[in-house]
C-alpha cells in the first residue's frame, strides 16, 4: 500500500493454489466455462466488478461532500463512492497480498463492497431504510450482495442451471448478477448475518442479507463458521476503515475545514472525543486513550501541522496521507504475522489482528473529520433536504409504479408476487440512482413538491 516499506507486493506466484483456494472457493452460483484460458477465477471476478455499470454509478454517489454542492466549490472533483472504492481496493490488494491472500480476490471485494449504497451516502441509506421498513429494511451491505447476485445484469440462466441450493422456479430465465465466485462474495460480506441477527446486538442496523436473498447467502456461506467474517473480508473491512478515515481527514484539511492547530486545544479535543465515543469506539473507551492516540500522530515528523494550499503544502499533505496508510496497514500486518507466522493466510485459517493503538488512531481521524466536515451547518441542511427527496421519491413511486421505473425494474415489478416484493423493487430502483438522477426523477415525478 502507498507509503509502506514492508512486504506489500503481489507476490503470489500461483494465487489460486488449491491448498488455499479449493473448488468450493472458486465455485460460482451458476456454473459456467472459462471464456479465455490463462486467467484465474478471481481475475475474472475482478474484471467483472471493474467493468460493471454499478461500479461506474458510484462516481455520482456521495462519499462525504456531495459532488456539485457548495461544499465542493473548493474542488470540482471531491472524493466519491467510486474514488473511495478504488483507494480501498489499492490498500486492500497490497495488504492482502502481504498476508498471503489472492490479491485479485481482495481487490474485487474492495471494489464491490460499496456497490449497493444508495444516493446521498449514509444519509440516503438511513432515509431508504425508513422507506423499506415494511419490506425488510435497507442496508447498503445487504444491497451490495443483492446487486452482485441478482440485480446487476451480466449472467442470465435457466433456474435449473443454478446450484441445487437455489429455489426451483419451473425453468424460467433468471439473473444471477455478476455470478462471482463464492470466495469473492464471501470476502465482500462485511456483516454475515440477516436483519436483527448481529451477535450480541440484535438491535443493530447493520446486516448483510435480506430475507429474499437467503438462498444465495446460504450458498456463499456454506461451510463457514456462523457469523464469522472470512480473512479476506477482514482485510477488506480494515482497508475500508483506513482509506476513508485518512482520506476524509485529508479532504478536510485541503478544504480548509480542519485547522491542525485546533487539535491541540483541550476544549476542541473534548468535542472530538464526544463524537468518537459510541460512534467510532465503544462507549466504555477512556477519552485519555483517544488523547494518547492523537498525540502519537501529532508527534510524527510528517504530521501536517499547517496547510496553506501551496504546492509544497499539498505534497507534504499527500506524504502524510501515505504515511498514515502505511502506519495502519503495517501495524495490522505485523500483529497478524506475529500471531500466525509467515505462511499464507486465507479464508478461515486466521483472523486479522489490528492493534488497539492503530484502531484508536484510525477512530480519532474519523472523529475529527466528522466534527469539522460532516457536522458543518450547511451539511446538515443539505442532508435534511436529501432525506426529503428520498422520502418523496419513494412515495411517488409507490403511488405510480411501474411508471417511473427503469425497464429493468419495471419488469421485476410486473413479475413480483406481492406488495412486499413490489416495494422491494421500488427500493432497488431508488438505491441504483446517483445523487443527480435521484433529484431528476424526483423532479419529474413530483414537479411541485418542493
């Protein structure tokens, strides 16, 4: 990963060694022959994700700052879900390879992990969850599995051609999405449980599969320990945390929203800890541990103590970004190697070990960006408006569907067996939209609503 000096290289001579990735790991929901010899199953998966329309649409979906908004005036191309996914994939590929994972497998999972997220970022996710309460809720990670295995049009087969774990439906033509391998789908599954099934926290809003998609989920998780993430998914998850914590902090400095000097103020630090505790670290976390984490970062020679937008300052900030990514990934690599030795670590043979100090440092960066970027007054006003757009758009589609649905979703709506299934199709349609297309469809369906 950028900024490291360790072993983060694509060093696997034979990345699909059957000792690590067996026939079960490389199996597909619907069996299909190779189109071109010489590629591994995971290289094919990476290519399928990279060329998908769903990945391209992430370019129009909010990461933190909405593209085209007043908050983005300082930069005509702020980070989006797509750029975040690409950065996450670069971090994950190299960290995974350093630990013995197949690099294409981890990269494909990192590219795919946010593909189900709706317009307007996590704000849109919460608004769409409110809309979907009567059809099983909405969760971006569960939507990603649904998109990868059902919605994204790549492979259609007769129902009898899919694995016997799939429901029989009379030999009709059905979509199997991108038809990725079991190992890649498993690696993209951050929350391997259904709604209300999080171990120790049944009230958690986080889950990885809708009731409708349990058959393919059961196939993906065949033989896996219950509720346990595979090793590659843990690498993806940590890479996600590293990428967005570091880059949100970088963007905040670049935009002038974060002044490094205020991080030395005890009063300001108290506000940062208040954001962090319960949101980014457990409730019982001692604020002093967070203070120590921030102090460790501030004491580094590469820490950005100021930023004036000059070319030299930009270069120094980019170096700090690289240093932070390397620091967090090398910490995980070193601790995991200390626990498991130097062999290849894959699937369910190991757990990624992230030292508590690294987790706290990462959490502090998240809290700083949250406090000074996401909690700005204009951002909250924008989020309120976005929630109205999602709610009114859903109301209009429920009243008028199939009018307003794209041809793909219109066909799904027409074939849905009941109102619950039809509502899920409407949710699928909204989730597929970019920020701009959501507003455009809202204007078309409810021209006088605003």
